[in-house]
C-alpha cells in the first residue's frame, strides 16, 4: 500500500506541475509585448519552473494532509475526553506551545525564501544573458570580467543560503526547547493528576502515547500550515501577477487581406510607459499597394512606428485606420498573419532550414513550393550546397549561417507567408556588397504588389519609393517623393547632404 501511495502521490505532483506550467506558458504567450518590456525573460523562466513547483508542493502535500490531521485530532480528543476531560485540557496546553516557534519561523522563512528566490533568479538571468552573448564577450576578450560577474552572483546565492542555514539551526534549537518544555508539562501534569486521584497510571501512560500524535496533528493543522502558507506566499504573488495581467486584445472581425485599403495615421502620439513621447501628433497616409519609406535620424521613432503597425502597442492619442476602419476593428490573429516583417536582426529558430522557411504557415507546404520561394529569395543555391540541403540544422539563432544567408531565409519565409503589408527595417544594413545585392533583389520581388513600408539609412534604398515620410523631432517633418522633398524641405536636404558626405 505504501508503494501504491508513493506512485499515486508522485503522479499527482507531476500532474499539478503540468497544469501550473501549462497555465503560465499559455498566459505569458497571450500577453502584450509591453509586458515583456517590463519583465525580464529570466524572471518569467523562474516563475514557470521554480514558483509553480513551490505552489504544487503546497497544494499536493500540505493542503491534502488537512483531512487526515483533522481525523487524527478529533479522534484523539474524543478518546481523551471519554477518559477524563482534564486530559483534554492538558493536551491543549501542551499543543499551545507549538504555536510560538512556528509563527516566528514562518515570518523568517518567507523573508529568506523570497531573498533566495531573488538570488536564484539573478543567477538564471546572468546565465541566460551571458550565454547568449558569448561571441561578444570573446570579441572584446572579456572572459575574465564575465567570469568575475558570474562568480559574484554565485557567491551571493551561496552566502544567502549559508546565512539561512545558520538561522534555521537557531530556530531548530528553539524548536527543541519547545519540545522539552512540552514534555516537562506532560510529565508534571500527569504526576499532579495521578496524585490528585483524577486518573490512574495506566491512563496517564495512554495519554503520554497519544500526546505526541495530538501535538503533531495540531501543529500540522495550524503552525506548520502557517509556515507553509508564508513559504508559498512569494510564489503565489508572482504567479498571481501574471494571472492578473490583461490578455492581448483580439480586435474585431475584419481581415486585412480581404478588407484592406490605405493606412492612415491621424494625430497619433505614443510613449513607452511613463517616458517622453517617441512619436508626436503623426498624421500621414500609406497608399495601398505602394512603397512608403520612413526616413529620419536615429531615435526618431521609426521602429516604434512599426511596433504600432504590428499592434504590439496602442497609441496614447490619435487613431490608426485601414480603409477608413479603426485598426482595432481588424482581428488581431488575421492581421499579424497578413503582416510581414524583415529586419536587420534576422530571427531564426533552432531547427532546419525547412523548419524556418515554413514557420508560421498553417497549411501543408510541399517541397516544390519551398524550393520556389527559396529561388525567389536567392537562397536556393547556397541551401543546396549545405550538408543536408533544406534539412540542415541552422543552430541557435541561425549561428551556422552567414548574415546574408540568414536574411535570405527570412525573405523566403515571408514570400511563403505572402503578407498584404510588408515592413522592412534596415533589412540590408549589416550586409556586405555581394550579400546586399542578393538580398535587395529578393526584397524587390517580395515588394511586388504589396503595401510596403521601409526604413533605411541608405539613400539608394529609398529614392525609388513611391512616397517618403520624413521624421524629425519625433514628428512628421515632410511627405512626398525624394525629388519633391529635396526641392522643398531644407531639413531633409541637409540630412541627405550629410549622408552623401559621409559616403564620400
């Protein structure tokens, strides 16, 4: 029976872990991007693993023990009362001593568990960031510095655990003292009751044997449960903070692919959290099926504008409309399915070339179609030269491929996605001349027949755009073609002249 109980209990633990982790994972995937601006990835990892395990332990082990402890407590008190009511009083007096130390222990345990969890999260965060930036560390020969930082974080966690160990040892002494006082009360109380003739020796021996079970049942129901509650309080708070976050809005029912139109910014302003406005009173129109270039110096909010179009954020003021309809009238899921994004920081996942090309496509894709988009993206030839062709592993973030190769795989992925709205963010800025030529050709194919926005600091990338929106001081400083802005906008002309001089 003990073996069966162990198996059932283990399965229950695993099941509760599974349900908690499912809940947290699904919740964080439904949260808006703004949530991740305020919460680090390592903290979310800790909440998904450590905090859910702590809550599981409380639910499965501590709460489920309550019925059996109540049964034990009621049974013992009833037995003692049937023998002599004074034994009940004596037993309750002994048990009262068990409340003092656990209450003190609970407060200290909560404070130190929370502190240790914070130190553990710090170590997780350091490892997550450090391992991701190993190439940067090696380029700047900072291995010793990073090792020092890591050792410091590890030492802080060790010191915290050692301090807690000594504190727990001190509390153990108090607990032992409490047990001795309880035992002394048992003996002295029994001697008094026997001498007074209230009970017999055999009744006191029975009471002595019941006393430890009585004290244990009361301690488990009250002080120990209080300790467990305080211990799980920090984890509960952190999980509850995630649960309380509102999910990303789903929007209306319109579909960008079938009910699109010109995109209009109408007096749109935006700021991150409580910071200064990154975009101020923007008003301009993006014609459907045309290419619009967004030009401006660094920090003017060009990438932020993309974040609004991808609906990662909501404007603080103003309105974005598509075909005269508010952008929120479009279904969030179908909207993002219809928006393509290619940036200078290529986003590839661990897996094969094939996995990355078909990522996000909710239908069966044949080999012929994959090869076709690879050819259009100028990626087919180099893929064929890889060890396993389309089944070659790309490594973490595409580490086994060059920058130009990663970029062309991203373009192939967007070609397969076939977006109605295409966002290009400095898509060729980090490439050499040959790779840039290959990627530019692929991007030109990708732009055909689509509403396209492009951000680029390279003059030759934007001069052929149907429209240029020039941002300065976080506002729209001019709109028109390259030629009209050169003629009519002094600030734009100065920016272009500065780029030409830098190029020389």
